[in-house]
C-alpha cells in the first residue's frame, strides 16, 4: 500500500515538473515569436510623424490661445473647463517627445532631437537629460541589480525590513499615491527638473552614467527657454493670465503622465529578477503592462498603454503600436490591465521575491501577523 502511494506521489511530482518545463518552453517560444513580430514595425513613417506632430501642436496652441482670450474677457470658468483637454494634448505631445528620445519618430537623429527640444518647452522636461535617463530605465527595467535611474523607486521586502525605522517611514510616505502622484508629479515637473541632480529617487543605490556637464547644459538651456517663452507671454498678456492657463494644464498632464508611468510597471504580476535570470525581453514583455484604455484616451496617451510592446521594441513609433498589437496572436492573448483594475495598483509598494509579485504594506503586515 505504502509502495503504491509512494509511486503515485513520484508520478504526480514528475507530471508537475513536466508541466512546469512545458509551460516555460511555451513561454520562451511565444517570446521569440513576439520579438520577431515586433521587428517588422520598427521605423518611422515621415508623413504620419509630421501629420501627428503638426496636428497635436496646432491643437495645443489653439487651446492655449482660446484659454488666454477667455481669461482676458473674464471667463475664467470656461477657460478652466478647457484645461483637462489641454492637459490631455500635452500628454500626447510628451509621447511624441518620448519617441524622439528613443530615435523612433524620425529616421534622422537631428530631426528627433530638434522636435524633442521644441516640445520640451511645453512639457517643462529637459529633453537631453530625460532622454538619457529614460533610455537607461529601458536598459535596466525589471533588473533588481540596476534600479534607480528614470524609474519609480521600488524596494524588495527584505530591503524594506533592513531599513532603519525612520527610512521605512520615509519610504512609506514616498510610495503613498497622494505623495507620489498628486503632490510629487507637479513638484517634479515644475521644480525638481530645474535641478535634475536633486531629482534622483531618494532610495536609489546608484545614479551613474550621466555627466553633470551634460545634465546642466540640458537643464539650463531649457530654463532659459522657459523664461523667454513664458516671460514673453506674461509680458504680452499678463503673468496672472499665463499662470492660470499654463500651470493647470501642465499639472494635469503631470498627474496623467506619472500615473501612466506608475501602472505600467507597478502591478501585482510584474517582472523583477536578478542576474543571470534577468533578460531584457522577458522584463519588457512581462514587466510592462498592457494598460487597456478607451479609444479616446489611447489617442491622448499616444498608445503608450501598449507599454510591453514599447519596452521590447522602442524603435516602434507610437502610431504603429496598435498595428503591431493587433497582428500578433501572442500579444492578443496576453493579459490586460483595465482602468478599474489599475486603481488597485496604487497600494502596491514592495516586491516580494519569494512570491514573485508586488505586495502592499498591509499585505506585508498581515503576513507578519
């Protein structure tokens, strides 16, 4: 009897092991197909790039002009009603600046940089500094041994436990959604990006690879451009008018952009690993979400919800991401993160290496209890 039970247990263990191996092989095969599929969609279409950029810029300028006119005629309420739309278009422009930083919006490096620099005056984001930091984020996304540059700082459960009490409290404050998004986003865009050496994540272990001279050249040139452009508008229309039009629009864009960036990597089944297990392709596809948004929001966000595709192949311009997605059975079969589901991500703050998932402070407390 005991012999038969032992044999059954061994057979069950073998079956489970085989299923695990089969699942891993199927995942690897799907990943290879996705990599090959995405290669077909890299490269810019000059007509589509110019059309998208021109439409977005003209729409934003028209909205700003309309809001300035409304404020000058005393219609402050109507002007403020347009700010969410202006903020949304600014998010769209940021995605174009983002593509320029990846060199995917035009075939010419110079054209990418010139457009990215021009849009940076509207987004308040120093183009060259952000481009370099963001590309480093792509290179090390999901790598537990390379955290801190261009990303939301994330600690493991063990690292959190190892912190002194004061630093644990600071991390909890930092990770609170009100601090991270509502307060932190506009503070980062308006203040910290004027002094980017001070904007390294407070818990980052490293912030290397960026030369101080290059950072400050990017920052100072943008700061001078901001003074010239918005100073000129203030001289022409009044500082109060410009502030009422520009600051709320940029703030809304900062909130939206920061939330998008947060949920694209901070979800329960995200991917984090250490070398040699970590791979770029796995981190891109399984460590970046497909944030499934309504069609209108996809336009405003430049399809950046298809973040897993973007992280795998950043050479794909934003307007080609849907084409890439819709023509791959493997991508269509992958899980989606809905808006309603994304709100639950706000409480996630720690990576549990044992369970291989993001958990909340409450879950950590309950596990300890």
